[in-house]
């Protein structure tokens, strides 16, 4: 499946990052008239508490005088215990009653400038680039806006998006802010697979390690090879990508772009679990790797061959950039059936990849098939002997 990436997040003065395939509630709505009077600091504090509460219910410890004043401004309304509006209640605080913040009350928490900024957000909840910095800063301070970079991490210089508190303020459905990595780790755990979250030079990622198997899960971001795993669930528009290393062999798994994070994580976890439990396919390459392992040698896959580093501590991706031993079938190939094996050739190569010395040649003059198991064992012995001689 071809790789698909997200465009890099914009900065102030540009358009916000295009999060492909996201389905989020639209924020398009008619403007709401602002009430002239503003809440006192105490009233504002209690109204913000109500904004975060279920059904926007006012705190039970709000003093009666403030309730009366807020009710008179129609910032709050009385509801019965079963959630129905109680229109018969007078403005006097009756005690043990339920007051809820109204839409008029929510708008009273905003200045005209802030309200206009929040009403201009797009379908992803991103503020338009024309909102002035002081207004954005004030909305961030209020908790109505949160800034994210293009990898979905909180960033004071990132693009401003509506927070869930801001969505409640504007009467919009909340979005799932669970870190995507937490969802994936939980789905993997359902299959008995333990994974953790790690950082890399390109970003954060979910990592699984067991024996020779290492699997790295992340979402690709932009064109700079950035990674993302802990982005909020609502930002998961590009499917998970999985890079698997198994004793030098490499496998890739691609998620489906456009799936929500829970659907994508469920599918990827199941696919990876099936990969882990698959019956091992015996190839010429697997016989060679087994023979090398028996001789205490570790090889990494390089397309149609295997390579063994001659400098201790060399990372897998750097093996071919230093002195190494290269092993390939005379065809060349490594994934062929053992019965089609025509003989391993093992070369000592310099840092430029140029062959310096032939260590083993199991091929026949007529290029006929040879016993792959025996040839693999012979190649492993020859390589081990040469490395031993080299280190003496």
C-alpha cells in the first residue's frame, strides 16, 4: 500500500494543518448576541465550574445572592430533578434546587472579540489565521483553546484549536482527546501483546520487543519523516504504520487512512497478532539465519542478501556503511524455496561495499540446486572462522 502523509501544520498567518479524513462536528453557526452585563469574578468562577459539569449544573455551594443575580440576567435557569425546565420558579433562591448555565450565560463568559473568534473556527475546530495573537492568548488562558503542533503534541507555538471546554461553551459535541497511543496499547494488550511508548529523533511511537522481533507503530506526519503516536484520538486521520524487524527480516503493515483511531487500532492489533502467531515459512533465508544463529552470528536483511557487521555495536541500518560480510544466493535471492537453492556466496566487503575476499562459495559449476541446509551450515562455519581469525 503506498504511504500517505499529512501536510505540515501551518503557523500564524497561514492556514491550519489539513488533517486528512477527519470527521469532526462543524462549528459553523449564526452569531449570538452578547449580553451587556458581565459576571463578577465570583460569578464567572462558578459559571466556569458549571460549564465543566454534567448538564452545565451550577455548583451546589454557589451563594444564593449570586444565584438570584445570575437568574435575573438569565445566565442560569431552574430545572426540576428530572431535568425539565421549571418555568414557575421565582427569582428567589429556594434551596435544594437545580440551576443550569444557559446559552446566554455561556456567552456572558466571552467578550465580543473572543466570541467572534470562537464562532469563526472551521469544521476541525481550528481558529482562522486572522484572529489576533492577544485574543488567541486570552482564549488559551481561559482554557477554551489549546495549541497543538502537527504531531499532535501540546505546543505553545502550535496551531490553536477548540478545547473540549471551548466546545461545551459553544454548544458543540466534545471530541476524544485520549492519546492515540493509549488506545493502540490497550488493543494490543487484548491479544496478550505488551507494548510501550518511546521517543525517537522523529517523534514518539509505540514499540513492541520480544526476542528477535521488534515492531514500531506510528502515524506518519508531513514530508519530513516525522512520527506521531500520542496525538489526540480526534487527530488520527492517517492510519497506523508498523515497521517490523525479525532477526534481520523486515515487514511493513499499513492501516487504513480515514478510519477513526479505535477502528484502526483494533484492526492493526489483530493483524499484528496474526503475524506473530503465523506458522513460520521455511525458506533458504530462514535456514541460513538459523545456521548463523547457531554459530553465534547475527545478520540483517538487505533486500536480496544478508549482511553481518564487522564492527561491534553497529546499528542495523548502518551495517552496509562499514566493513561487513555479505551473503547471497548465487541467483541472487534469499526468499526462494530450499529446494531451489543454488549455493550461498559469502564475501568480505570493505566500508564502500566492494568485495575484498570470497569466504564461501557453495554454488556448482552447472548452477544446479544444492542442499540448502548443509550449504547454510558450511557458510556459517566459514564466516565464523574468518571473523575469529580477524579478531585474533
